[in-house]
């Protein structure tokens, strides 16, 4: 649907451009007609684009970036959590906040990728920034990976985790594991 709207907007622009060019040719001022048509096309396109965000808000869910995590789901009130069954799906999963605190505590220290290359990292907000790559690995990526620890090799890191080599190196380091997995 969005592709069709984008195509329709570009068709409006091209239509006005050719209309202006045709009128300019007919009146003996091809260049002026072309520029007037393009100007009208840009104006029409701007009006159509201005209308689109309002339509999207009513008809579609918001998009999320691959690098930025979506907003976390709201947690249940305490009285509902107490009533939840003890056999929770995350029962064996390490606590993300405790592991993140260890990751923060060891920033600046040397870690090693699986093949031995050393790197350090710094934590900026809720992201790890490795010294040897121009990437930001969000806390949410470590949370996804924690569901599958321990790993034997990088390929064991879930496929939808961004920066698997760094996630592996950090999560499998004894300073971060702290005997939890």
C-alpha cells in the first residue's frame, strides 16, 4: 500500500512536469513551461506527502528500526504477577539487568573475539560500542541472546541478534557469565 502511494505521488509530479512541458512547447517557451510544471508537481507532491503521516497513524502500526529496540511491553501489576504460574518461560533465563550491570562494570577492559582478536567496548546509554567496529549493539540484543546461553560457537547465537561475534565474546567471557551459565 505504501509503495502504491509513493508511486502515485511520483506520477503526480511527472504528470505536472509533462503538462508544463507541453504547454510550454505549445506557447513557444519550452524551458519555462517545464520549470512551471515541475514546480506545480513538487507542490502537489508536498500536499500528498503532508497528508500521508495522518493516514498511516490511523491505518498501520508504527515501524521500528532494526538498530533501535521497540518499546518494552508493559509489565503486569504486582498482584497479577503473584498469581502467574511458577513455571514461567523465562524461569531458567539469566536476569538481563544483572548481566547488563556486569557488562557496564567491565567496559574498557580487554575482551577477545572467538578467533582471539582483542577489543574493548564502552557503554553509551543502552548500547555497547566495540572499539574495533562502527556499530552500536543495543541491550535488547543481549537480552535476546541470553535466552540461548551458553554458546559453543558464534553460530549458536540466535540469527536475529545483531553483532553476534561481539555478543558471543561478551556473554561467554567469565567476567560476564559469573557462573550463571
